[in-house]
């Protein structure tokens, strides 16, 4: 499917979920996703792809057990913790080459992304958008249980994304997204250099430079219910360096 084609005809969908030490969360998330898929008639056309980085808590083993229970789960086992960006890239490649899907969703395993929004993403793709971002920053969207520090870092990160990188999405750091097959191909995701949460930023940067149609839908983001947050100083520094790298690229090669 080319990026300019209507993705509304898409039928085969992949939900990509990277995991590391998410066993407790996965036990709750997968049944919820399955119920949403069943209630909207999407179970037969959707594959859930879990990319596990050799979690020491047995997340990968649990994913395999769930794959035996549900017929629409696939599991990619990686040898070690290799980073969020590389997990997405490997998952995208598997979804496009092995599953031959028309659209790929990405969501976190930590229960912060409510599966009830999945049909809303799909509806936007069917309207003709190539990329759909779940936004906490537009009317109807919100982040629940965030402290002052988390709100401040999110606000600053999005200001940098908007003003330095020229990204026109209100919530450029959101990891709840959907892409058409053509959008992933046009964005040339294997060439993305950023790791961690900065991967989200560079992915949007490349999609926008390819003039893809990007939409935002409001989501209610609930802060992590189990396990500890993965947002640390290293992630913040990586995000800052990525912002400045993309800023330089933007001014050297404007579109």
C-alpha cells in the first residue's frame, strides 16, 4: 500500500507491544484488548505482536502461554534489553514482512494506554489519515495521576518538539499511535537513529517531512499502575540531543 493511497480499505491490523518486566501488566492488558477486539468485530483481522527483551520476570514466557490461549498473538523474543526504538523497528519489520498487515498500532504494556481507543484510531485511518496519534494535549484528552515533575517534563518536551523540530502534533511524545503500511514505508523507519522515547519524536519528524496526513485523537492516559516508570535522566538527555539533531536537519534541509 503506497502512502498516498486510502488506508480506509485496510483490514489486517497488528498491535505492537514492546515489553520488559511487564508480566503483571500483561496479564491484565491482553484480556482487555481481546474484549475490545471481539466487541468491535476486529479479533479475526488483528494480530497482537509482543516484542520481549528477555524479561527476567518471565514476561516472555507468559506471552507464549497467552499465544496458546488466544489464536491472534505472536511473540518475538530478543536476547537482551536492547531499547524501545529497536523493539519498534524490529516489530514493524515483522508486521510488514511476516504478517503483511495494512496498519500497525503501537501501545505500551504498562496499562497507561486504554485499549478502548483502538477502534477510534482505526476509524481515523479509514478516513484517509496515514498516521494517528493518541493525544493527551487536545480537548477531551488528559493525563491522570501525573505529578508536577511529569507534567513539566511533558510540557517542555512537546514545546521543544514543536519549536525546534517543527512538529505540528500537539502531543509529539505520545507512544499510543497507528500507522498505515504505506506510512511506515515512506518514513523509512529502519534509518531512525534515536532510541528510547526519542524514537517517537524522530518517527513523527520523518512522517511529517514526507507530507503524510497526521491526525490526533483524544485519549485518557493513566499513569503506570504497576512496575516503576522508565523515564529517567538518560532518556531525557537522549530526547534533548535528538531534538537538536533534528533541528539542525530541519534548518539545513527545509521542506
